[in-house]
């Protein structure tokens, strides 16, 4: 070593020593990690760190003193340069290895490792330099076929021809050019956009590491590899990695170290060639790093004459399920706290554990894209109707229900299918809401595919025609539709999951309930430890075939008598539904929302449906058709919906209230006392609440009288129109609770149809009109302001009012953060999103506690 870098001489270029001023925000995560390893006295080769500022200057043409950097290393040493950004996920230019290779080193190396092996090493450096540093045409170099001396000569000749100058021999020139090209690559537009997409700030910096390759010229065992102590996919303890010996001649060297540094996937690897002592030393180092750096680490190492050098340590790549298990094991071993373990798993990643997923390693033949409306993936044969779906299920064949959009008539088909794909719709359309409730993967709004339902043909985005019965895969986590049957990975609700979630619950300070309409939903909600049902959409209870007909008869009834008769048929069904829900929930709160059907959802839409209804009503088809037309609304979502139906046709709510109260008495007799919560949808005026409340109180009094038994209930209001937010103070005076229906509130605040938004939402998000689909992530500015107003006014009107949200946003981590900050008591979301919500809420509480 000719000189020693003095920190005070150049604050931007730092030899990493235990005390050197190196930090992640100035030098990047890799530099900091290497310093930690050096502090732990691990055998790390000499390393110099270049700060963000230095690299920024290099990109602007101002080089540091290259000779002084080289002076840190033994004369003739081979060096590598690697990126060190603040967060490894932000990427960075690829590492460049073996800097310093030139004609003279080649001669020296030929003596120690053999001529052919040295030639191959030199050739690879020339090629990497040509392509990544001098930016010459990669095709020219990739076409070089010769091996050994011949290949090397060809590479050097190509370089000279393309670059119009000989390959640089001076290590200082090589290093300077490598630094310059890596610094410039970081500042390029594509790289910047890519990292910004991963959350990097606009001015994210890049540090660079210059490190000795630690492959001396000795003739003993030499090689390099990676090693970690866990499986990246499962998180289970398993020593995995790869080692390539370079003492084994040319073949190993050919495919060797470059590949090692570039791709870190340890699968398919072999550590068998390692000497037992070196292997043991590496495992000990990895365990030591796990304990001291408090994370599972992957070690990148070289071995030289039996001596291990640690070139780098980085957190192991891990799938969400591995992240969870690793965090639990670290906490169980006392290395990190439970709170820290809870913070280490990304809530959105959790949904991958709850559903089958396409194996991330599997090849994807993407044939369409839409809104990722319900997570998980499933493979099946294409069917185009609900009845075909049921027939397919009866044959024991998995099928994917492909529809333009779904309606109540499709619910049976949805039950029978393993996934749903629709042309239209968004996050809160029928298919999406039902799909999430059933835990059924669902992609909606795939409008760029062709849906030729009559011809039973699905046309892929690239024009391929798929017929009924062909196999496709719906990936509701990514919104992609794939051809064929890629490999899948199963859901992982194991012990580690339950332990982890119990730690999260211990921290959480807002409640999490589930939206559940059916016994299956309620059971899922219980399994995922929801603290009650926050929304039971009673209209969903009438989608089954045996119920839709009496429901339609009720809607069509001309006279109060006819309506009464239809309602009398519906009452026992509703009562039985509620008894079952109360039983499953065992005394937990159950919030039942009275009918909120946009009526058209219950009207037949095609000739066959009209004929069926005519038969049931014993009327001519023409009569039924006329009545359906007369009931048609220009805009059903803003028409005779929700409490408006309750005011205009009060017998419906009377029947539902009776069913709820009778079920309450019955279920309370068997187990924990039930206190039902009854909720009124689409309220916009206080008077609506007063009117309905008077009738419901009267029904309660009647049932108490008839049965001679007491029960309690509470009455609440869905705040889902802008006016209800504005008038929340007076509305709250008549309500025990207010629940913000953020689906409708978003629709009405934006004036944006929730059923049609899917068609253009991607344009809006791509062009930055909306940062995110507002049906997916609560808009904190507009809709959020209305909610804050509603919270504040509601509490002013009734200090004891309980506040919640039950729109789909209840399962989205960012929206939960908003709700918590707005002072909401609990959120309610689809059952399968409950764990995500529990974890997101726990992390918010922990963040507040630790400041
Ligand atoms: C809402 O509008 O947010 C809501 C929960 O009700 P629905 O989606 O049934 O209209
Ligand atoms: Mg609503």
C-alpha cells in the first residue's frame, strides 16, 4: 500500500474502518452494512466507500483522486465496484468485477490459475467493460464464440474496432471509467423513474463501494459463493447458497463469479464443494451476523487458500411468508422484540399468505389485465354463464366464470367457480364485492380483452381467441389474466401466522370487524379474529335462486296485501339467516344493514328471466315486461335505494326488524346475549332516521309484548351521502352509531360511478389525475375532509356516538391510517382482508408509541 487515505483529506472518499464516518443516508445501506461487519471483526477485504455527494459530482464530470483510491489496495489487486443506495430495493447499476485486469495481470494470473482460466477471466472483464462502461454494442460482444486465448484476442480486437482505441490497460483509467459510468447510469431518466416507482425520493443518492476482490494469486483452493441460513420462500431454517470453486479449471470459471454476483437466487445451488471447515466458518459467521445485525443475512464470500473473506452481507430476499416466519423466529430467539417483529412484515404482503398465489418464479403468459379486485389466484376452464359454472362444478372441474359484469343471478355461478373475470366494473362493483366476500380471486374491468359471450369466445389483448373450456388463470392479486396453468403456492395460515397476529393484536388500538353476509363469511371472519360484523348487507341474502323469486314478488306487489304475503314468506328466511349469524358470532356485535338494493339488481334483465318471473307471478310476460320497464330508473344508484325504499315501502324494514328481533331472542336463549345493531343505508336527512326509528321501535315493542321477553338493540346510520356528513350533528342525535359508507361516499363526492369507473381508471392513474383509484385507497383530501367533518359534527351532536367505516377502504392500510387519525373507533372490511387490517392498525399504534 502506497499511501493511506486520510479522512480529513477527502471527506467524500472513505476507507471503511470501524470508526469511519459512514452512514446509510450519506453512503447507502451496503456501505453501512460493510462497516458493521468490519466492526464485528469479520474478515472483510479492504473497502472504500464513495458518498452520495461524491457520486453526484462524478456524474457531473468531477472525479475524485483515483490514484489515492488505488493506493488503498495492494499493487496489482483486482477490484470490484458495487452500488450502495439508501434502500437496496431501489436498485442501482450492476456491479463491475475484476477491475485491474490487463495484459500484465493476465500473465501473472496465467502462472497461478492456468492460461485458459486467466484468459476467460480477462475476456469476461473486457466484455463487461465494453458493454456496461464503454457502452458498445452488446450484440457484437455476445457473438464472440472463441474460448481461452482465442476468445480473449477476439474480445480485445472487437473492443479496439468498436471503441476506436485499444482496451485501457491502466487500472486508474479503468476504475475512473467504471465510476463514471455507474454514476451516470444512476442519474439516467429510466433508472430514476424505476426507483421512484419503488418509493425512492426524487433526489435519492447513490453511493459506490470499491472493494478488493480478495482473490489472490495463490495456487490453493479459490472460489466464491453466497450462503444464507433460511429458505427465502418459506422462511424455514435451511442452509442454502452456492459455491463455485475456481480451482477446478476453466469450466467452473466460465459460468462463474459474474453470475454469482449478478443473480443472488440461491436455489438450485450447491455448497457441497466447500471444504468442511470453511463451510462451518461461514455458517458461524451467518449466525453471528443474524444475532448482531438482527436479521437473516445472505453472505457473499470468497475463499482463498482456505481462508474465508466476506465481501458483502445483505438481508436475505424473502417472500411475505418467509418475512413473517423469519420475524417470528428472531423474536422467539430474543434477537428482536415482538413489536419489531410486527413492524417487519408489510401488511399488503400478508394477503399473499391468505390465498393461493401464482408462484413468483413461474413464467407468466399475460393475456389480459384489469382491476385486481379480489386477491389470490386460481386456474380453471373458461365458462361464460352461471349455469355452465354450476355444471362444471358438478363434474368436479374447476372453472373461471367470464362475464361482462355480474348480477345477483350470477351468485350461484360465482359460488361454483374458482375465480371470476369481468369486462366491466371496478373495486366496488358487484363481482368485486361478492368475490372478496367469498375469497374468490377476481379481476374486473378487463376491457382490453374481447368478451364475445354469444360466440363463447374470449379474445386476449394480443388477439388470441380462447374458447369455452380452455384453461386460464385469474390472478386477482396483480389484476393479470394468464393463459394456462402456471405453478402455484399454497396459502400459509400456520402457527407462525397465528403467533404473529396475536402479537399484532396486543398493540392495536382500533377495532377491526368484517363485512359478512353469509354464514361462510361470518365463519371466515371468526377464523381471522374479526371483532364482530360491521356490515351485513341484507340484500345479498336474497341472491340465492329460492329467494330471489319471493323477493321479486315482493318488489312487484301491487297491493299492500300482496306485499304482506310475499314478506310473510321472506320473514322466516331472514330470521333463520340472522339466527345463524348470531350463533356463529357468539355474542360479538353484529351490525345488520336494512335493505339497500338498487332495485334493478333484483329485476330480470333478459327474456328467460322475464318468462320465469311471469310464471311465478302467474302473469303474462307482456305485463311483467311493462312493469319491469316502469320500474326502471335512469340512475338506479341514485334512485329508490336504501332508506328511501324504507320510507316509501315501510313494510320491508318492518319485516326485517321483526326478523332481527325474533332471531335475537332465539339466539340469546341458546348462548351469549345478542345485542343487534340495525343500520339505515343512504340516509341524507335527519327526518328519514326519525321516521324509520319510530317504526322500528314499534316493532321492537310488539315483539317484546308478544314474547314477554326483553332485549336491547342499537340503531345507527350509514353516512354515505355528502349531505349526511354535513348534517351529522343532527343525525347523530337519533343514532347510537354512525358508519361511513366510503364506497358510496366516494362515488357521490367525485360524481364517479363505482360500476363504470374501471373503464377509465387506469388512464386516470397512469396520467396522474388520481394518485390511486379512490375506490381502492380513500381520498384523504376530498372524501377525507367530508369524513373528518362528519366525525367532528357527529360527536358534537352525540358525545357517545360510536364511529366506524364499512366501505372497502376498511381493508386498505393507508385508508386505515387515515381513519385512525380521524378518530374512528373501528373499521370493517371483507373477511379476507381482516388480517391485513389488523396488522396495519397494529403498526400504526406501534409507530405512535415509539415516536
Ligand atoms: C358503502 O357504500 O361504502 C357501503 C359499504 O355500502 P355498499 O357498498 O353496499 O353500497
Ligand atoms: Mg353504500
